[in-house]
C-alpha cells in the first residue's frame, strides 16, 4: 500500500516543518516506511545540463540564462520571468511537465515495490509488504495541477508578516525581491481551501 500526502503552501509557510513532523510520526509506525518527494529538488534536477528540459529552456530564453559553468542561471532566468507573466507561463509549460514526470516515475516504482496492481493481499500490513507513506512536497501543487497524484492534500499557512520575517533570514531573500516578488500571498486564500496552520 502507498499513501500519498501532498503538502503545499505559500513561500516560507512551514511546508518543511510539517514534513519533518510527519517523519517523526511515521518513524514510530513499524509497518510503514516514509518517502519524501521534494518538488523543489526535482525542479533543480529538471534544469540539469543535458536534459530535454535544459535544452528547451536554453532554446526559448537564450544563452543569457546559461552561467559560465553551463548550468542554468536561475537568478538571470528569474529576472526574466518574474517581470513578464507570458514568459513565466512559458517557463511553467516547460518545467512543470518534466517535474510531474519525475514524480509519476517515483510513485510508479514505489507502488510496484509495494505490490499494488499485482493482486497482493492489501490487508497485509507487515513491514515485508513495503507499505509506504509518501510525502509529496510542492509549493506549486495546485497551480501545476498535481493534486490528482495525492490521496490527501495538506495546505500550510502562516501570517504574511511571519513569512516575510522568515524570508529575511534566508540568503535568497535579496534575490527574491530583486526578481520583483515583493508580496507574500497565502496560497489557500486563492485556492478556496482551509489551511493547515504551521
């Protein structure tokens, strides 16, 4: 059995804290293992040199988004897309399907290992049955329409002032502002869903 819990929310809203708490809970369940799928890390993987996604990004946005080490210069790319909604949509149309493909591949492997789809007794909850709780953490879960990959969806929320304070303690805050992102909007207010306070 594989249970997929989607965790999403605005920037600095506590997603990682919720995932850490889930790790502690599942660690106490002998019959289950915990697998975390980090959408942000998969996003970095999508940008790697030599991938189809990398080639599409360079073709569309040009050599100015390629750093000296041939990696995608995320700051340069951000400077383009955060000031131009059309360019942002183009970026999303390139990167999001790639990330979804990574997620689907990982889930398929986990389900195969757990025996799902092979007719095994679903009531067998022993450790040997490889039952897993999968935490899919993705800030753009709803925007990218990945919620259908989840059995349960949790949305974190924090007061915008607290989120800004957290961002100010991060090295990326100056770059974040430099890309034109000067507000922190709670995701759940636009999604129409109740928040999970973090």
